[in-house]
């Protein structure tokens, strides 16, 4: 489920310039996760790190 949530979140980020600015300005992966949770997506900082590594 985390992978689907991550993918959906990044699709939304790419479609929403304001959200993209917030994510780009985030200090760390925990801040990105907090933004995502505020948007209704649920995944952990560890899942985010794995996703970003490819």
C-alpha cells in the first residue's frame, strides 16, 4: 500500500505547483511525510527513502 500511496502522492505533487513548492522546501523526509499526510496520503519516511533511491 505504501508504494501506491507514494506514487499517487508524487503524481499529485507534479500536478499541483503549490504543493510541489511545499515539498521542495521541506527540510527532510519527515517533513515530506507530514505534508503527504496532510494531503491524505500515508507512508513512512523509510518508504519515501526507498522510493527515492529507486
